[in-house]
């Protein structure tokens, strides 16, 4: 994505998106932005184009900053021109941010240069719903002296190939079809113009996909650069807040997984003054969110990291310790296990007279109760709260059917189950939350696992190290022993 696209997403109050955008495209969105799915599944139900245009205009007239987010380039088979005309007719100003169209990006990811000095000096981008629906000069396309790239050609591929051959295109010419180009689930099938349809059917290639016909398609085997990845072919649902999910999603995608971002919670800061940190000899932080919220309060009061100079600082987890380090604070105590009980053990021999625990409003009371039992005066400062976030029906359905679903806190468990119960469609009904019998449940640690079991869900995988890195390693270990 371009820098300009990311700027507009971050500033948007309303984002209207479809299914062809990458899962991480919404990571930069404000937690308060209204996210509206207006796409369609290939061959399935769709939001009518007129309804999309009316909604876009209505939100703009409400004074909202609206982003209409499309996969690829909005002016290349993206109906961007139609939507721009609708906006112009309604008297609404707009900006167009070009993207990289899938007809160029997908072949590049498959090792196919659509132009090549010796093989192809021209490229034609063609939409191919069917030969009867399009007003194409098939004879001219058959004679075109370069590469043909067909969009939306999975279903009519046999017909497209037959028409091209009948019009004079060489049936032995190399061809390739690229499914989910540039995404984690990308697959490439190569053949000839005569064989590509049967090969694609044998491999169960599904939309979205593009078809490349021309001599350059033969280079896919030679120039292929995308390595086989350990989670290729797996779908993993991530339930944590979108702002925190991006690093986990990127790591999973880098390992080849198709990620379903299903953020069932969001983090909301609580207002309040900066605490007088000089009054404490121990300051405990339990999450990276807590670190961020504490330093926001300090900054608002004209303070910085020096406010922590007189106290011992304890952190639960490497993520919390890293967030402190980014602000110039090296945690004095970081327990080996990333749970409150482990921090209690690590502080057992540390003299504490007055402690501040900066945390979420709904955190467990294990740590403050243990410190008080040891004779310390303890103040608990609630800096933020986790709020349940409803899930669009299509996202919930994808999460329920994923190969794996990850839970990183008890709040993600409770909020997922609440979101599932609020949806009229109960899934397959065989497990709480409507989860598929095949979906394996991955927990970040024992506290989250206990919440899952109390809800009637068995934990298939639990991280030995209770952080995101440990969760990924546990998932990899499980996937490594299971057929793809």
C-alpha cells in the first residue's frame, strides 16, 4: 500500500471495504472508525453496487471522512470509475489513490514478468466473466502479440481457452493461473492454453485468481521466488484487539497462514491524572497497553521517563518489558513465566513498602493481594479497559471455520463467545461459540486456558512461553505434526 493510502486509512471515520483487501490493510484504522463490509464472495451474496454508492454518499453528507478501500487499483476493474461518477453527481469531492492491480502484482509474486524484452513487449488486461457477457474482440486477442492477463476467469476458464484457440491462439502457448496472488495462500498452476483449465480444476483453484497466457508464463518455474512456508494452506483466526493483532497477523502471514482478523475486543483508555510515581518504591506494569497508557498520562502532565527514576520497575512479559525499553526504562524484574503468579514469586525476596500496579480495569487481583499479604501498601491504577467488539457475520463465520483460532487473554474468550451468541447463525452448533469441530483452539497460557475450559471449550494447544512468540511456536509445533 502507498504511504498516502495508509495516511487516509488512519484518518478515516468510515472505511468501506471488500473481501479482496489484505487482512493487514485495516491495521492502521482508528479504533473508533466505522468499518463497513460492502463486498461480495465470488458467486455468492453481494452488497448491490447502488447500495454501496448510496451509503458512501450518505456518510459523506454526514460530514464523515470516508475511505472506500478496494483491492488492487480502484480504476482497474474495481468499479472505481462508477463510484467516482456517483460522487461527482452528488457534488461530493473525492481523492483517488492508485494501487497495484492484481494483474501485475499476482504474476510478479509467481515469478512471471508480464513484459520481457525478448518474449513480450505488450500486455493486455482483460476481464473474463464469460465470452457471451463481454464485448471483446476475441480474434484480436488471439492475435495480440504479447501477454494476456485475465481477471475473474476461474469459472469461465475452459470457455475462454476454447474461444482463444478457436480464434487462432496457439494451444501450446504457456499459461498459468495464480490463486490469492500476493496473499499467504497464494498458489500457482502452470500448463498450456489447452491444458490450464483441466489443471486448475484438478487443483481446485478458486477465486480470486488471475490467468496469464503468453510465453512469459513459462518463466514461473525459473523465476519463482516465494518459498514454501510451514503454515501454507492453514487458516488462523486472531481474536485480539486489532491494534495489538497486527504483529501476530504479520508473523503468521510470513509463515504462510491465511489470517482471519476477528478482533472481538478493543482497548479504551481511561481518563485520569498522572500518578505521583515518586511515592512508590515498586511500580508494576502488566501489559504493553498499560505502559502506553501510563506514559500518555505522564506526557499530558509534562513528565517523561525520569518520573520512574526512584522506583524498582517490574514487568509481566517480554512485550511489556520491550514497551518500557522503547521509552528508556529497563525493567528490574521480569519473571520467567508471564503470569501474575510468577511475578509474585520473583518479588518474594524484594522488600516493598509501597507499590503501584498499573493495569487494565478488569485484571485479576493475584498480584495486589499477594503484595498486601507481604505487608506492602498497594495502589491499583486502572489505565484502560477492554471493551467487547461485535464481529461482522462474514468475519465470525470465517473465524468459526478456521483451522486454528487463537486466544491471547480471558477477555478475548468471553468477548468471542458473546459475539457468537449475538449472531443469529449459531454455526454448526456442536461447540460453544459455534466453532467447527475441526477448528483447533490455541491458548496463550494457563489463565486463558482455564477461561476456555470454564466455557466448555477444550484447549488443543497451549503456549509454553506465555507471549505471542510462544503462541506462534506452539501453533507451528502442532501444525508440523498434522497434515496440511
